[in-house]
């Protein structure tokens, strides 16, 4: 999404959502019962998270940038906007906006950026669309997470001829009809990830001559045939159901530089254009079997799982490889390759970073020019060496690496051989590269890769500039010079590379500040944990009166987190679990160069599997996560001794739930799920499941008091002080407000205007949610897909059906 609070704030406020110690460091005394005023620095005004139900008044003339995100605005009328005639940037993300009057945007003739993510724009879309037609100067429009289907969305952006960036992600679009973006010739970037798109008609993208970036990740596309978008530079098709990808085989010069086809169902290498500029190709998490020259000659495509016959399609792997001469980064991890395709890679003369982790590689042999296997001791001098500098072979079935294998890689600088079955080299000269061994499993010699998703996020997160592409060409090493970074097109990432950045985080105690300075690599994982803590907390408590609002409005929040309430107990436990979870998984994924995979389990594997893969490094995650999350508890700034003891206890409970979530995960190697080889490792459950366990403990939390037990003050149950506090239960010191009515002094936002369920008997029922005040009912026309029919190949057509539903909101 565009610019809706998903980036790292300048002063690290995402950490405020994660670590209650930092949250509390921002508080200064009691919270005033009066609404906080907007922060105004002409020409910018921020009214973020102030609980507003309408536009602020009397802000004065000259406002050019207005942030109203995280409020409760329902309607946008002409009277709201008439005073903002100079407005250029308007952010109304995360509100409850559902109605935009026809003249509401007529005065905003200078508006170039409009951010409307996470609202209710699926309601009244027909009348709302009329208002948007007046935005003739608009360049950036964010409509993500508004429950829009294909027809609804078109009403909002049609006729916006100046638009350059359009975000339609996290909606319910199922198809892109031809001409849907007609007239939008300046459009450069479209984000359509996390929809339900199954069909893209001809003429949807072709007229957009300026289009550079398209993100179609997380949809339901089954095939791409006759790909003809010559103008594209970045295309993300990851997390679909693609069975094959083919482009037109004309003489057109394609501008494509980054292509992500990961997490699909590809069996064969994609059929790419003859002429292109591809430098980064991601084919990880597919079902590619072989890259030998005779593996994909003219044949029928047969899906191994469905046994579905596909049309004939000629694929010449050798010619395809010859067209990949500019590719520097190739990810083939998590496929079903059993041979290392030297012949294929020889044609990739610029290849520097190669990832073949989690395949079925065993003994290293070299295939002949016709695809047959040659001797495992080839005459190396007959073939030129590969240009690869960084090679990832972890989590395969490799038993040995012959010396000629390294002779074929004369420029190799880093290699990852973790989680294989390697034996020590029989003989090695001192000048030979040495494979490090420990516990019969090779480990990383040096880490030289970065997370591909980060690269795609950076590349699709903003407009592709010509200067950026030229700079990547200038900085690409020539001849035998190898890059020190994984992807040349990463762009500028969050700069956790200087210790001065730690000073930007207000509220850190000396121990935390020192940890930050010594472990800068950890900070991206901690920031990621902050984001996840916030979103998971809100989702877990969406059906309760308290819906995690204490974190949602950070740092302008109520005092309930600082008084030892039940809600405080949950937040501390979830934060502690999430930060350790994030670090543990970052070790396993290779994002953290200072740690590796978790150690192999001590238990004996079963008869049908063996230990392998790369498990989450829970030990390191717990060590570093607890050091950061609990660091502030040593300081008196963190409240009374009772509060510190409570927070430490609840953090430990969160980490215990995390440890209990470690389970065995397995992957089958073999066709059609035959599991001829089954590799298993230890992995953590996702944070959502951990939060669900903690919610159960939240509901059963024990109220405690701080009193002497012998010569020491301890936390003991207030009602049952004959027993000690259990190590597995959450504890709290003071009772929570009922969260029924708005009371800033107690940290309650109230439940007015919250949606409820009339027929439910649980916490989201109108009786409980509305606290006996009653509720208002309104009707809404819902447009749904119906009578859907699948057509070969590969799209689904549906009719539109309307039904009237009744909604209820608390008075």
C-alpha cells in the first residue's frame, strides 16, 4: 500500500507498538480527558489517531498536506473540504469512510495524492465514483482494503487521466476486463496483490504505454500465455497458481528487468521473450523437475497432481538460457531439481547469485549436451567456469562435493551447505576452499544473500526511476568483480547500518541502547515484530469491547497499559513472543547473517522421515528477544516494583507459549506427493495461533497483589494467596475499565459505532458489545459473485447477484 503507515517512521514509533517499555517512556503524567489537538507545521497538519468523526475545523488557510488516518470518519462532504483549496496530499486511511458526496472533492483542484486504504468504499460506490471524476490532477490513489470487486473499483479510477500510481491491493477483484484502465496513459505503477483475480482479458494492460511496475502477487491466476507487455520493467506474479508462463516469440524488445514467479505450480522453466533485459528472476517454491537440455522439448504439459493434459508447447531450454545472459540473480530454491544443471548455467554469463536450496540434489554429476548424465569426474578444462559468486545449496541431499565442482566455480566467494549430509573432504590442498563441518552437517562459510521479498517490496513500493536503473548498471561489477550485496536493484533500504540510528528511538534504557548498537542487524526483525504485534492484536480482539485500541493509537494512547491491567498483561506477553518469533525465523530464512538454522533435534527420527531442512533458531530468538524486551525492566523508569515484576512474568509466559508452539514440519521430495524422501525440521506456529493461545490465558488471567512472602515481596493471587502464581498464567494488578463508554482518563474509547452481531451470544453480540445501550440497524445492498463457471484455459466467469443485508452498530 502507498504511504499509509507501513514504512519505518522517522523516530521508530513502530517500536512503540511492540515494546511496552518504550510505549510507557512516551507518557508524561495523566492523559488529559480533552481530545488531543492536531499537530500543525505549516503547510503540514497531522490529526492521526485522535478519534475524529469528521474533518477538523479552523486549521487555517494554506494547508497542503493533511493526515486524518486512524480515525472514525464516515462521510466526506463539500463542507468538510471547502476550506482546503490548496490541499495537495490527503490521507484518510483506516477510517470508516463509506460516503463521498458528489461535490466533496470539487474544491481540491491541486490534490495529487489521495490515500483511502482500509475504509468501507464498497458501499455507495456508484455515487461515490461521481465525486472522483473531478480529480483531474490526481497522481496517486490508494484504494486498498476496501472490499471492492472489479466493477466497484472501476467506478473510482475511471477518467483519472493524470494518475501515475494506483493501489487496489487487498480487495475482492476477480477479473480485469479489457479497457479497464482506458485513458490512463500516464499510469506507471499498479498494485493488485491480495485479490482473487482469475482472468486478465486482452487489452487490460496493453494500452498503458508508460506502465513500468505491476504487482499481481497473491491472486488466483492459473496461466500466463502470450505475455506481450513490452513496456514493463518489474512484474510480480508470486503466490498464484501458475502452471505455465509463456510470452510471445516475436522480435519485440521487452524492457522487463525483474520477474518474480515464486510460490506457483510451474513444472517447467518459463518461456521468456527472445529479447529482454532481465537481471533478477525468482522461480523459488515451484515444482521444476529439470533444466537439462532435453527435459522440456515439445511435449504435453502434464500436471503431476491433477493429471491434467495441457496443450502442446515447444520449449527449448538451451535457447531460453542463452537469452538470460544479463541475469545476475536467479532463485531456484524449493523446487524438485535432482541434477545441478551446469550446461544451463553456462549460458548465464552474468550470473552472480544463485539459490538452489531445498531441492533434491544428491551426488554432483554433470549432464552432457543432450541432457544425459556424464561421469562424475568430467574434464573440467573442456568447459568454461561459471560466473557465480554466491551459491546457496542448503537443505538438499548432498553427500559429497568433488574437487572439480569448485573448479567449475572459479569466482565463488560464498557457499551455504547447511542441512546436508556431507562428509569431510578426502584431501584438500591449503589453497583449496574448505567445507566446514560440525555434527556431520555443513554450515555457512559466509552469508552473501538478501531476502528476495525485501527486494520486490523495495522495487514495487515506489516509482521506478530511470536514474535508479542506470545507477544499478553503473554499480554492477564488471568481469571478475563480485557484488557484496544480494540484489543490485534493492534501492535504498531502511538504514540500520549506523549506531547513530539507535539514538532516534526515544525511551530506550541504556541496556537496550547498547544492545541496539551492538546488534544493528536485529533491528529490522524487531521492527517487523512491531508491525506484526499491532496487526495480530487487533485481529485477535476484533470481537471484543477492547479491540487493542491501546496500541492502535500509539503514542497517543490511554493509561490502561501503564496501570497493570489485564490488557497490559496480554500486550507484554504477545510482544515478547513476537519479537523472539521474528528473530528466530529471520535466522532460518538467512535474513540475519549473525545466526543460522536451529540445531537438529536430539530425538531419533521416525522410520518414514529424517531430520533436515532449516529449522527456526528458537534458542537465539529467545536469547536476543528477551534481552531487548526485558531490558527496561531493570530501570525504575518502568514503574513500580510490582508493575515490573508483573511485566517480566507476563513476558516470560509469552515466550513459554512460543516455545510450546515449536512443532515438526516436513516436506516430501518426489513426484505426486510420493514422499520417496521426507525431510523434517522444527518450526514455529504463526503468531496468530500464538496470540489465540494467549487470548485464552488473558480471559483466565489471575489478579495478583504485591506483598511480602517471608522476607521478599512477591506477586501472589489476590483471592487465592495460599498458592503461588503459576508460571503459565497471565497476571494483572488492577481491574480493567469496562470499555463501554469513552473515557480517556481510563484509556477507554467506548463501543459507540462498533459493529455487532444481533444473533450472536458471544462477546460480539449486540447485547454485550453495546453494553445495553441498544443498537441501530441499517440495510446495505451487497453485490456478490454467483453462478461462476470455469473456462479452459484459464479463467472463470461469474454473474453479479445482489442481496440486501441488515447491519447493526452500537448506539
